[in-house]
C-alpha cells in the first residue's frame, strides 16, 4: 500500500450511515476513496441502494470491496491508488493483531447491549504498543440510570487513547435520514441532526486536517445527495 494512502479501521456497529456520509464528503473534496468490508456480518452491501453487486463495485464514484473477512485476502489488495481506505472491521477478531497498522481508528456503537457488549469484549482483547489513537462515538444515547460514564468505563483500556468522543442522542431525525438513504438512490443528509453534523464535520477535520471552509463546501454538496 502506498505511503500516501490513509488507512482507517472502523470498529463496532451502527456505522454504515456515518461512513457513507463521511465518504461522500471526502469524494467531493476530490479524494479517491475505497471502503472494504472486513466484518463478520458483511452487512455493508445491504446499505447501498443498488442491486447486482459484485465483490468489487463502484457506487457514485466510491469503490466498495466486499467479503474480505480474512486478513490474507485484505493483504492481497493493492489500494495504493486511493487517498483514504475505510476498513469496516466491526468486531472481527482476525484483525485484533494488526490494528496498529492503521493510521486512524473510528469506534462507533449504539448503547443497546447486544452491540455495546460486542465492542467492549473486542476492545478488551486489543494489544497495541504504542496505544491506538481513536475517535469514539456513542449512538442512540438516552438518559437512563445507566449513564455515559458506565459506557466509557466499559470501553476504556490502556491500549486505546481516545482523542475525541461524541455522544449522539437517540433521534428520529437521524433515523429518518438513515432509512431514506438506504432506500433512495442518493445520500441526502444536509439537514441532519445538529449533533450528528457536528461529529461528521469534526471527524472530517481530524482525518484530513483540511481547512473548515473546504470541508463545509464539500459537505453542502454531498448533503444535497450529489
């Protein structure tokens, strides 16, 4: 893989809409993007509004590579022509030993127990030296007796340094855009929930280091479904 390619591992669950929005903005920043599904579940293909998908296909300028659960299959890929590669790891244990090879880590999970505990179990098995640097996003959060500090404690480990953290409350608005993007032939998210928009823009800035004006210009174009 070329030295100019930025490799990003996506851990957890409930990430598909967030990743689709991110990659659409990056595409409109004139960057070459690929998304590789390395997860056990292989759900990514079902979140794209197109049929007859092959293991490699292009959708609206972004390349998607499916069914790469095996680390050996991923290592065979030549991705040097891309600026950013998103590896959807989920909680695939085959990738536990290679997370240090990624430039950035995104940890995304809802607080529903079946999703949260999978990620918690996965992160406790990570061994990384030096520690991984990760952005962490909690989704579908609601105020209950189980507060955010519990979720933070359960995911905190000496192997991961959290550089940014976002708390996205359960929102009908977020779910509306998510569902519409899955069933329509474009991703329209211009008027999405304020907290989601803030997280998207700040993660884009963290990943690219590009000035905010350029990011916002691309965001507005992508958000209109372009």
